[in-house]
C-alpha cells in the first residue's frame, strides 16, 4: 500500500434501520485515527454500497445493521462484490448480530463482526492490521 | 424560601463544616477531582437550604396537578391509579404478535404498544424489493387492514388503549385502527391510544422518515384536526425524546430537543388555523429513563415545568390540560450490555424507578436480552414484573413526588430547566427545530455527545460493569428469538390474494382522490380511512403520497 495515502473507509448502513449512533461514533473514531471516511447515511441497498465502494476506491467497507436483516443483506453484498471481481476490500460488520450468526458471516467473507461494547480503538487497530492492499 | 435568620445560621455552619473538611480532603481526596452528571452539570458535595434560598416555591415547584406541574400532572398521582404498564412488542406476522399481546394482557399488562417492522414504518409493502431481509424483523408487519384485523383479534378496543410507534405513515395505521374498531362495534369517539406521529425526531435521530418536512407537518396537523372531532380521546402525537437520547444526547439535550420539536408542532397547528386549547391537551410525550438515577428524576420534573411555561407564556394556552406534559417512558435500550446480560435486569429496575419517581404516565421496561435480539417470553415477563414490584411492593407510589423538596433534586431540576431553556433559545435563533435539523445542528449536538460518551468509556472515565470493569468469562446466550424469513413469503402470498379479492377499481379511484387532495388543502384523513377500508395497502397509499410530496433527502453531518 502507498504509505502516503490515507486508509479509505466506506462506513454504511445497509437496509432500512435508522440506528446510526454506532456507525457515526466509529466514523468519528476512524477519522480521529487519521483515516478518510465516506459515510453514506441510512438505507443503502447492497447495489449502492458496492458501487460506492468501487467508485470511491475504498480499502474498507464497514457495515452496520441493528434490525436483524444482516442474514439477507450481508451475503447479498458479498455476492455482488464477488460478481464484480473485487477481493481486496476488507469488509467488516457490526451492530446487533447474534453470536451464533458470526461463523456463517465469516464464511461468506465478512472479516470480522464487532458487537455492542466494542472499543473503537480495537476497530482502528483491526483495520490497520488487516488491510488487504 | 427560608427565614433570613435560618439562612444566615446555615451559611455560618456550612462554612465551619467546609473549613473542617479541608485538611481531611488534603490527606484523603475524594474519588474524583470533579463530579458531573451526563449533562455535564457540576455536582456539589452536598446541597442545603442555601441552594434554594432564592427559589420561589409556588412559582417553580408548586403542588401536584397545578401549574407548573413540576410535582406531577395529577393531584393524587399513583395514590389514585398506577401508571399504565405498556410493553412495546411486535414481531413476525400479525398472528404471532396477537398471541404475544394476549399473553401480555394475561400477565397483567394494562395497555398495548405496537412495534411495527421497518418496511411498515417506511411505507413499503412486504413485496417491495427494499423490504427484503426486513419483513417482521423489528416488529409486526402490516400491509393492509387484513393484517390489522388479525393483530387485534379478540382484543376489545373499547377497553384496551393502544400505543403505536408509527410516524410517517401514522395516518394510515390510525385509519386502520379506526376501521378495525368499527368492525368490533366500537365507535372512534370511544378509542383511546397514541400514535407516535413525531416526524422531526425521525429526521434528527430515528431515521424512519418518508416525506419532506413541509408535507409531513401538514399530515400531522390534518391528524390533529381530524382527531379533535372524530377521535377526541386519542393522543395525536407522542413527541419523543427517547430516540434522541438513544442516539446519544445528554439528559438536558433530550429535554431541549424534544420540547423544541413540540414548539414546532404547536406552531404548525396554530398556522393551520387550530386553536391551541383544542389540540394542546392531546399532545403527549415520550422520554428515556437512563442510568443517572437522580438526574433522570430531575429531568422529568424539569420537562414538566418547562412545557407548562412554554404553553402558557409562549402560546397563551388557557386550558391547564394544554400545559400538562403527559408522558410515556421507556428504559434506555442503549445502556443494556451484551456482557453479563442478567445485570440488565437491575439496570432496568432502577431506570424504571426513576421514571416512577419522575411521575410518568406509562412505562415500558426493557428486557435483559435486547442487546442480542428481540426479547424472549421469559425476559419480557421479568421486565413487566419489575414494574409490578415497583408499583405494589416498593412503597414509593404512596406519596406524590416523594423526592420533591430534596435540596439536590430541586437544584438539579432548576439546573436542567435553565440549561434546556438556553438550548431552546439557541434553536429559536436558528429558526426553530425544523430549520435546526435542516442545518444539521441538532444531529451534530447529538453525535458529539455520543462520541464523548463512548470515549469516556474507553478511557475508563465512565465505568460500565461487565464492559470495562468487573468482566467475567461467559458463554454466548442461546435460544434467541428469531424471525423466520418465510414471513415475507407468506405476506407476499397474502398480498396476492388481497389484490385478487378486493374491488381494485374502487381502490384506484380512492388513491387518485387522495393524490388530488394531497395537491390541495383538504384534510387527508377521511380519504385515507376510505382507502384502508377498501383494502388499499399501506405501500399503495404511501406511494400515492410520495408521488405528490416527494421523499426526504437527509443532510450529512459526518466529516
């Protein structure tokens, strides 16, 4: 990775839920840690998310969902990325994701799931250590 | 408030006491250099009559049931009757949720509170592409009057009051409720309940908006006007600080932003030609019960006093009922931890107690498992029992406003009142709540507070038991409530059936009538009632309005 370029993160809310406290806190923390954050706002379709990530050339996609729709939306997003031949974006997720769902989420390529109580510093470190490019 | 001689004596004694303490503090300092609550209000070591020396008891505190209602909106409060125990519930289909309601009513719950799924809240039928993955997840899914008939099956709407957390499509769900009641033989004039119908906090904190502010405000004032004639016992709006607090605000901001929204609704209704005392008594509010116990008690008291002064002095209301802030409270979902979830039972208990000591009219207590999923039956039961324990066992309900007169509580009430008033002045300067949201001011204030709160936890300046102190190894919870994705498919089937059975020509005619009315100034409510009775779907009715009103484009406040 070009050392001068800041890490670019797409912070986004797939689906219809309006709980954006967590993702905004994380967006602020990532910016404080020197990353560049593109926050999409609410109600992003999987297609919009993948398109924005590619257009903005982001290194990371951070997905936040609290409605329980991750079981449909996360696989859909990963499928679209694969379809576009994108395999070098680090995709992480968070929100209300039951522990028992985490293995299946990792299987489809979500690198890590961050639940309630996670420290923002841990997310910063995780991103810095796990970039795919 | 006190005799001058007494005050002089207390001052002297207080001075002596402080001087005596100094050397001790030098040797053994207190736990923190500065004590402050979540609103950033500095907290004194001890409060005394000196803090109340300048206060005017009758003007600022008064008696229960009397202006400025600091001590409560009724003269006897819980000596007369307890608050309404109202658990927010809804998931999957109308059939599933109807079963949960009847279970809760059997358990001694005294009112219903409907949680709708996100497609319903945003005005999409279950067969809409954006509804994929969301149908029935965070609440019950309602596509048409058919579902609503099932939801309230065998629940007598003349006896039970229902609160519905619905905002942009509130008019449609209210119309369905009226239609279901009619089928049960209950006239709309006998219906009691609440629709949330608070669009401004959707823009600033909750996110289930559909239309832009102007037409949204018009739908709201149409509802006010319709209900004042047709559903006179209905609470036409529940002006909500709950979600503002959940989004991260402080207690002071919760009061300020909620009442600023309230001001905007009152202004809109007056501009629409309504009389303040006609709709004022039907305005209701919704607050959060957060962790800082005494700050919360004071917050509720301050909110009552502030709204009373706003309605009387700013809007010249004459009817005391217009000046009363009647409110529902829910314990703070954002304070529930995924770590050591049983601790949440205790958190909820003292949050609920703060709401009761703050004089709430109804209460929802959260379930311990809500940091993982929708609550299971056992967790809901404990949550409801918590309210029953407070009501029947704790004894706090036998005297009105038992903390009133505490030097500390009165001081804190005054402080929250003053600080929230200052915020409202600032919002007035920005052009009112709708403008302040359009400028991103309110969103930024909330997100800054949320970020500060999180950093405090991460720096161990704020302790969360089980999260940053007193952690233990534990297993992940099992048997969480899950909604079957097949719910969407069965709803799609139901919709297909419906569109086959109903008089489609009639639905089409009513929808074009609705569009015409939306372009003009006629009240939309009667046409919406016709539309739902003809089994027009929620999505179809919202689409008709979208065509005329367009959709809200949020402002970005990050970066």
